[in-house]
C-alpha cells in the first residue's frame, strides 16, 4: 500500500524535529522543549510508522530502542586499519617523540603544530555513514576487523542516525569512544546493590560490556555516550588537519571533547597535560591520559606509521588510578562522631602516583555486599586526594585461606559497647569520653576550611590528647610554649609558628566556625546558609525548631541536629571556654534583603573558569541572592559551568532559567569581549 504524501511529509517533519531535539538534549545539553512535548512528537511518529510500516527507515529516531537479540556478532573488515597508539609516561619520552619526528622529516623549515585532547577510557568504535545515514557500527577489534554492533550503537543517543547538514558526504567513517559517565555509573551500581546484583567494576568495562550485548534492548537501557575523535575513510570532504576534522564532526552532530587544544610547542603540551590532570577527578568521564597528534594531515601522511601505530601520534598516560594488591588485615577506625569505619590494611601499592597502604571499606554492609575478606587479592581505586577504596576482590585468586571479617562488639579504643541503630549503615561507639572521638573532633576543628590552624596535624593532636594537654577544642587556646615543647619533634620555631597559627584562628569567619564545631549533618555549605540567614552564632542558638526547619535547605533533620547540639550542656561549656580563650564569635549581616537579586535562589553546577565558586557565591550574595546546593521548584536560576551534570538536567526538566558562565559574567558586569 502506497503511503499518502501528506503522511510522508508529516513523518519526515517529525523525524527532523526529533533529531533536532535529540541533538539539543544529548549533545548540546540545551533542550528547547519539555519532556512531555518530546514524548508527544515521538508517540505520534511511532503511531504513523506502525500504521505505515513501508515508511519505516533505519535512521528513524524510533529505532534507538533496540532490535531482536543476536546469536553472535559478525566480524567486518575496516576499510582502513584502526591503529593503536604508542604510549609514554614521562616528559622525557615525549621529547624523544618529537626528536624522532624531526629526524624523520629532516627539514628545519617545517614547524610542527600539535593537537592535544583527553584520552578517554572507553571502547573505541567506528561508525560508517553513507549519504549521511548510519549504516554500520564496528568495534575496533584487532584493528583490521571489528565486530558488527550496529544495532547496539543505534541506541546511543549521542550517535546521530543521520548527519546534520544539507550536503552529507557520500562516505564518512567516524571514529570515537563509547563511555559511561561516573555519575551514571554510580547510579547503575546503586540500583544493582538494591536488587542484590553483582556490582560493576568500573565505567570502562561497563560501557564495553553494554556495547557487546547480544540483546540491544539491554544496551538501550544503559546511559552510554559517544565522543568522536577522528575519521577513517571519507569522500568529497576537504579535511586538512585534526582540529578542523573535529570541528567538522561537531557540525555533523557529534559530541567532541571540550578540552581540545592546539599546541605550537611541547611546552604547550606539557601545560595542557598538567591542567587536565588537575581536573581529571572532577570530570564526569574517565580519562587516563592525553593524546598528542601532529595536526596537519599532509605531514601525518609524510610521517606514516610504524607497525600498527602511527608515527605522528602518541598517548601520554596519567598515573594509574587502579591497582591490584592484597588485604593484609582489616582494622576498625573510630571517627569524631563515634562512627566505626573498617579500614583495609594493604600491601603497599602505587595508585595514581601515590603509595597506598590503607583503603576505606565504609561499613559492614559494604564488606558483605562485595564479599571482601582478609587475605583477598583486590582491586584498589583512588580518586583525587580521598582515601582509596576497595573496588572488588579478585575471586579467581582465592586460595581458601582468606578470613571473613567480624565487626567488633566493643570499641577498640575505649572498650565501650558498639551498637548499630535500626536503619543505619554504621556502627557507633557509645562511649561519651572516647579518646578516639576527641582526637578526630579536634583534628576536624583545626583543619583547613574550619579554624585553619596551620601546622596542627593529626600526629600533634594525638600527642596533645594522650598527654592530657587538650580535653576539648577550647583547650587549644590555653597552650603555650612550655606545653608544646613536651611534644615529640617539636622545636622552638615550630612551637612559635603553631602558637601564631592558633592566635590567628581566634578571628574566624562565622561559617568556618560553624563547620569546625562539627554539628552533625552541617557541612561547609549548610554552615554558609546558616551564617547568611542568621548572621551570628547567638542568632542560630536562639532559633527555635520551627524557625530552623523553615530555613532554606535545613529541613527537619538538620534543625533537630542543630537544636540538639546547642542544647547539650558540654557543648555549651566548650563554647564558653572558646570565648574565654579569646575566640571571637563573629557577626555578619544576614542575607541581604536589598539588591537586584533579592529573594532569588541560585544553584551553581559544573566548573567555572573565570573565578572560584566561593567568589561567585559572594557576588550573588552581594546582590541579595541566595545560593542553594540543590535544584528544586523554588530555584530561580542555575549557573552552569563546564560539565554541569545532574543539577543541570533537573533544572531543564523543571523549566528553571539557566545561565552559562558568560551570561553570569554579563549579569554581574564582569564580561569582557
């Protein structure tokens, strides 16, 4: 049956609209319609395609949902080999790489320009387009042949089924990486933990496994993303270099890295490596280094390849963030609130460039869910400067000599009873005078971002408590040179510096003082909210439960914690001692009631390049606005920086006004063209 022309036109129009909205939502993160409106368009297209199956085409947006399961993947030859990259770990080897290029070129008049971009830790694939339509998707395989995973790759929302633009090339082979973001990976594992399923090991393996599912409906349920990094064969397109190619691919509808940089010298490459390494843990997608390429394609062809690697490119790896080692013991560690955390004592191993000998096991449920035992060979992961965690045991390496860990019934420090309240994940020491809690509490009090007592580390705190010189945080302000000189490795100059730091801490910011006090559930952000709302410690202490509950972001639990903390007689005594010790309880103006943004609530998400986030908060407060840590229907504006994530997505769904960083700078009068 022939499809009526008016129906064909409607189907074509719906596909164009849905392709555009998919591109805006998944690639640009800038949707212009609501989810409800998108669903209406999608449902209408699905209905028409069911009524007129002759009109169905492989590039229709409805074909992303998955196809019937396969028995096995076919293998297909790549038209051009997908080569692997030679790798380096040092600056010296990168200098040698450049020297090899210069020797091979043997022409001093040639100036080499490089491109540098992240080396994503995902699964490399090739997408083949004919006349702008995706016809095939292959894994890298052995470089010469790859598995045909077309049905699976069609489900990836950031892979265009049809190239954007009115003049697509007859042939275009696009190469890139399939990934899962860290936030999506963590959400997947939370879901699996709730259903008792085995947890995934890492985002890279999870993405690779999803692409190689025989049932593409399973692939469609995974939050996969695709970043294009290059091309294979192409026809009737003029591409002269790597940067131009990525810009061209972006115009075709592909997502490319926002971190691409053109480098005229290796010093530029070194600077790029350092800058990306510094933000590596803040990025949502795993990256394990940078890729350095000669930008010019003519020069690439001149340089050629060696074995299966191009001579004109190299991967400079970051220090590893995962390693394998042995759990030699599990010991309980008592924190400042009495929480007992099991810690794995590891056979020392280097992870992320740092030697690691301990890793958090979090709580009893974590140990049981992962089935971690003393003596296990395990995968250890480190992100940023936080204590590493054990990802999983390597079951294949078990010998039968491993021992299950039993949680202690009494506190290992003070001998008090240990309890686990119903509904809580943690065990707690019930001893009110537990020395371990005191040491942790004082270390927390003195730390950076709290009272900022520079030089007062955990080792000195431990000695101060053990010698009876400090019984609560206020005792820090009665220390003198004679007392400090009783500490090991303490000299006159160190004592002088420490006393100066203690004296300087007598004039804290209100929010920092609140954070330092260690009120349960009140971290840096909520401390800033309390400081801005009430303006003084007296104001917070005088507030009743209802007033605190009605404070933005505090809520019933936070309000009860604040009331309970200041109602405790011992805590009141410590505050009195602090005041007698010369600590000033600062006052500040409560949240501004005047100003252009008076009464408006802002949320910051993603990284800002023009200023620290703390500075942005001050600029908002100076104009009468309030900064919240979460997006809700009461949010007025979201300021989105680099890789904004879940808050950005929630704001889109709620229809909240979103400013990018440039818009924010314009609004505060700090924009420069």
